């Protein structure tokens, strides 16, 4: 074989190894960096945390470079509705959701009574987050949160707080922080709670003495229902409805253009929309906050008028695509059960 070919082959086979090495976790000891030391000092002074314990935990944390890639391109920001929808609204996820509702029927019943949150919404959230507990994340939470807390400046403040909450959680629940796994953003368990949500909204729904949303579906169901109740879910109130706008009115210069507001929080009311000639079917007061959204479909678009319960879903994950996926999956699950969604 000519020398040139041998050299090319060697190079070709060496390249993946080289890239593999680059993608390997770097062995940074976060506890020894100035930011890591400041973080430890803060935890010691504010929470009377044991310094040596924190140093040991952080010394074991490993940087995960691919997390830095994932965090900068979340699906909610990069996909159109019809692409996003395809991931979550499909027969297998509906089928598994029905089985999950059946398997935990008594728990869903109790959660619905206690928290006033539709079982189909709770099941749909767990379905969208982790396919009902099947995919709860492959990263060690300590690696994910340390990487984002110390190597991702745009959100370092947020993730340092979450890392602190994670250590407080580990201390409170007496769990080893080096073994807990979760998403690339440090979200854990069936409902993918970040550490602050875990500490504030997880409940011990089977009363065995521990709020375990990572391995215990009963606690997970109760905790997701509690999260919604605490974020002002209104029992039995409508979530959103599709409406028809005449195309000529809804373009950028059309008379409805000002009705598509910025931000997830509604800034108009149902009355404002009624005055503009939109006639929703819901029986809600005119002073109910509402927001008109437009979703891209394969054929064009759909317009939806969304209500406070829709906003409550965006408190779980700050995206209207997410809220719509949860709503649509919940309706599919409710339809399977022969009930209105
Ligand atoms: Ca429990």
C-alpha cells in the first residue's frame, strides 16, 4: 500500500480517537477554583454546611462538555410546533400513558381530590418529561450542576443556586449526591424537578417518611399535582381553546395583530379579546387573563386562546410549545378514558 494511503488511513482512524479525547470530561476540581471556594464559603456561612463535606463532594464532580452544547440549544427554542409536537404526541406515548394511569389509578384519584389538579394533566406532564419515568436522565446531577454552575457564565447564578439546593437536599434526605442521576440541567425523577422544586414542592404522598420523586411513582404523582396546585392551577377551569381568525385580519398589519402579546404571562383579558371580535366558547369572566398564541403547523398555523391554567403549565417549563404538548397529550389520555379533557 502506498505510503500516502497508509498515512491517510492512520489519520482517519486516529481522528475519532482524537475527538473522543476532546469530548472526555476534564478533571477540574471545582472546589479548588476561586468560584468554587466562594460557593463553599457561602454554603458554610448561610447554611452551616460542613466545609470538608462540600470540598469532598465538589472534588468528585466532573465537567461534562456535551452539557454545554445541550443547554445552548433546547428543543423548545429550536423547533417549530409541528416538529416539537411529533416528539410527544404519538401512539406509543398515549398507550403508555393509559397504562400508567391504570397502574396508579388510586394514587391519581387521591391526588385529584387533594390538590384539585386533573389526573390527565399530571400524567401528561410525567409523560412529556420522562415517558412516565422511563427516561429520567443519564447524567450525574452533581456533574451537570457543577458544569453549568462553574463553566456556563450566562446562567451560572441560577445553577450555583441549584447546586446549593441539591447539596441541601442531599443533607436533608441523607442521600449520596454522587449517585443521583438526572437531566443535563440537573432535573430529577419522573417529573424532572430541579433541586429547588424538589425541596419546595415534592411531597411524601405514600407517607413512608421520605419524599422520593426519583424512584417512587406515588410520591412523584403527588408532587407534580402539588406543584400545579401551588402554581395556581384552577380545578376544572379550561386550559385553552382553538379559535378561527380570518386570515386577512390576523396578519402583521391585520386588526388582530396587536392581540398576539409578548411574553408567556397574559397581559390582556378575555374581555379584550371579546371586544376585538373573537368569540371564545368558554364560560369565564371577562376579566380573566388570556393570551392569544399562534402555532406553526405543516399546513400553515393554528390560533389558540389560552387561559390561566395554560399559564400554570408554563410555570413548570417556560415554553408555550411545552404547555401545548402537555395539553394535547392530556386530552388524548382523557379521550382514551372516555372523558372530556
Ligand atoms: Ca414517600
